[in-house]
């Protein structure tokens, strides 16, 4: 059995990083779509949490892209799948829980690829991201369970809540003094 070259091992890691990045890009689009729709349906508290989770996914996508660039690769801009639109509030959270559950499983497999290819730095990135994805999964499962058990009375309690996330105005224009 021949040992893969350093270039082959690096290529294997870049491949899983790009797959993970595509999954994050899809999650960003999915969650932002849900954020807008939940806000439009007047479920501000739920919309705000999904927006914050989408921002986590943006950080993950950027972490993966930076590591891909460090390894000499080109970060993908493709989405891993299509975005489900116009979901009913009762469908959003079980759907998202399933996405996050799959993501945790797949990222653990990607972590193994990194281990097999001798890349402990990328393993650490996956470990950190997996921990955050698990938090998302727990949140989505919790809300799905509340909706399933309490139904419309739970949703009525949330209706009319604020969608404010507490995010300050930050970004390029603010950082440049605009």
C-alpha cells in the first residue's frame, strides 16, 4: 500500500472543506429565507434566532474558505442543495433539525478524512464547527418539540415578538467611517 503524497492528502482535505462550505452556503440561504418568512408571519423571536444561526453559518463558511485558501485551493461558491421556500412555521424547525443532524454526522466524517490525511489544523476547525452545529440542532429540536406539544398556543405566545437581534451596525461601511 502506497502512502498518498502530501499534495494528494491536501487535495482530499480541500475537497471535504469545499463540500462543507457548500453545505454552509446552503444553510445560510435556507435560514435567511426562513428568517424573512417568519418575520413576515410576525414570529419575530423565532426569526431573530434563525438570523443569528445564519450568521453562525456565515462564519463557518468563511472559516472553511480561509482554510481552503491556506491549503492552496479555491473556495466554492456553489450551494450543496436547493433552498426550501414558503415553509409553514410548523415545518421549519423539524426540517432544520434534520439538516443540522445530517451536518453533524457529515462533518464528523469530514473530520475523519482530515485525521486520515494528517491535517490536525483542519480537524480543529471541524471540531469547533461541529460543537456549534450541535447547539443549532438542540435549539431546532427544542422549538420543534414545543410546537408539536403545545401547537398554536405556543405560536400565539410568540406572535408579535420583536425580531431584533441586538446586532449593532457593523460591516464595511461602518468600519471605514462611512
